[in-house]
């Protein structure tokens, strides 16, 4: 039941909002998502192991959440830099004007 809390090697994994993360954890690569295959369930049942699929979906969701959070941070930083640049440029205009009048 708590299988999704641990990687296959038994080390704890940090889920979004949790305080635990293995030092060897690596985010998913797009190729890993594209090439992922799940174990078929036992005789008499059809489909794949639901626990395995749930574990994988949790990892994908966590990685996407972190990517979107990082993207939001980059956008915020970009806005701060643009604001600072505009402020600096507006301070330079009078100086350039003064130099041109001489």
C-alpha cells in the first residue's frame, strides 16, 4: 500500500509537498515516458498492474508540477529584469538628451 512512497531500491522519494527525497532521484526524461511499458497482470485478468501505473503517474505529475513551478519562477525573474531594464533606460534618456544638446 505504501509502495508509491519508495523507489524500487527502497529509498524514500519526495512527493510534491513532502519533506523526503532520495539524493539519487532523477526527474523523468521525455524518452522515459515515451518508452515506459507496464507489466501485464496475472492470468485471468486483462490490462496492466494498476499499482505500477499509479506509481508512474504520481512521478510524472510531480515532475510536471516542479517544471511548472520552475517556469513560473523564471517568468517572474524575467519580469523583474525587464522592469529594472526599463527603469535604467528611462534614467539614461535625460543624460543622452543633455549630451546631445551640448
